[in-house]
C-alpha cells in the first residue's frame, strides 16, 4: 500500500504567499479599477543590467552555431561562472577554491535540497521571524523545529545561549523579513557556538548586496572558523535582479566535515544525481553580473532600492512607528499600530490605502503583530505609497 509522507500533512493548507494572492484577488474583484501599490513582495522591478543582456545575447547566438553549441554542462556548474564567484568572494577577502562552489537554480532550491544530507532526526533551529520555506522544508522531512524568537529588545537579532541545543541552524543576515543584520562580533558568537557544539549553520546570504554598514559581514565565511561549521547559500535574484531567471550558488567548504565525512563530497554526489545543472545562457549571464562592470551597473539598481528604503523609513518615523531594516536590507519590519495583528493591519492598508504589505504572522509566531514592507517597487509607487501610508495612519 502506498504511504504518504506525513510531514506534508503537518503543513498549513496553502502556502503563505498564496493566501496573500487570494486576498488581493478578492479585493480587486470587489473594487475593479482601484490601483494597488505592491509594497510587500520581494520581487524586483528594475530591468537587468546592460552587460547581462549583452552576455545573454552572445550566449544565445553561440547556441545557434554548431561550433559553439553547448548541451549538457557540468552538474555543479561551469568553470567560468565558478571563477567569477571565486573572484567575487576574493573582493571580500574570502579565499575559495572552485570545487567549493556549486551552481544552482536559486537559493530557495538549495535551502531545501541541502537537507537531503542530514537525517530527519536532526533538530533544526529557526531564528524567527523567518522565511516560511525554512520551516516548511523541515516539516516535510519530519524534523523537530526549535524556534528562537527575535524581539524588539534584541533587535530581532537573538544570540546563542550556553544551553541552546540543536544540530542545524538557519541564519539569514541581512534578514528576511526583518531587515536586521548581524554585526561581525554578533555573527562570530554564532560561529563560536556552532564550533563548540558541532552544530552546522546554514547561512542564507541572499541579501548581502544591500549591506551598507562596514561592520556587517557580507559572508559568514569572512569569520574565523566558519569554514568548519557553515554552508553558505546565495542567489543573484537580489544581487543582479535575477528573480525571473533563477540562478544561485552554494558554498560548501572542503574543511567542513560531520563525523569525519566530507559534506563537500556528499553534496557533489547529491548534485550529480538530482540535477543536470543550469543552462549555459543563465551561467553566462551570471558571469557578467558578477564581473566588476556588472557589479557597477547592478549597484545603480540597488542604490535605487535603498533610496526607496529611505523614503519608507522617513514615512514610518514621521508617524512614530517602530521598525527595523530599510538600510542593510531591502525590507522594513514595522510594529503594527494600536496592537493590531499583522493580518488586521494588512487588511486596513489594503482597504483604506490600497497598499499591499506582508503580514508578519506568515513568518512564524514571533511575527505576530508586525508587517513587512519591501523596497522593490518603482520610485513613483514608493513615493505614492509613503503618502498613502501616512494618510492611513
């Protein structure tokens, strides 16, 4: 008899963002013609950098010529893209070898797939509020979740305590949804804790390109000892606007071992079994995006999003609302007024100001009573959203 994976039965009936979409669709049906300002989603709006477009055109032309056509590529990625990633890290004074870099179709894919390496008996720590896929992916496997709450008192950046016991830890800094970012000293505490307890950190670095403060690390691998206790997973979705293109990478240090077993070797074996790699065209696009010229062009878009963060931050301050983020990350995390729940405030903004935010409850129990705003809308929509927000408050 076929048996269902019962981990799936423990999930909520609909993915969080699906529910938001349903609420939006219902509003638009009730109020046809009203223009919504989408200030909650994490999708980019700026076009790709010219150097990326040029690289993709060249790659497409190559695929139309038998002499330069590429079929299957190495499952873990091409040397040219790995070289670009190694050079990108070198600018942060992090030394990698190419065989420590694994190309993927995006950070979200690897954040779940990497769990194949670990027994369902391992406990996993979530620092909440957290991206909901962290919890869902582990519930599907039947792992026990331990939730470490972020609060206004700890700046939504909780630190490890001596009695904290777990095998796996998700860290996201700068954080989605809160926008909070660990300083070098704070992140070092997590590295030291993980080394002392033989725990493993799964570090989500998807938002590192938005970091403005010098004391906030772009990579956990900048910190001494991290190469023995951390896997870093990142993406070009926010770094280069690749949300619709799906390209990312995972760094598994060769010094990282569990019970004497190389996780680098295990992940290579997994990838060579479960994937045929990422397309040649996308990898050429990634190479261009990570070049020095690509970084210069991408910085124009990132600076625009960061200015959107300043505009929204000023609006929230003017209304006396408590919030984090908006500086080192493309998100602002605000405390809902009048003791409202995140869903109640979401509905209020939707009905009164036609603003779409993201209710904090979707990011775990610690998100109750908060709302996430994003900086990815157009400048015009951001400015209009700030005006509507102040009026609605």
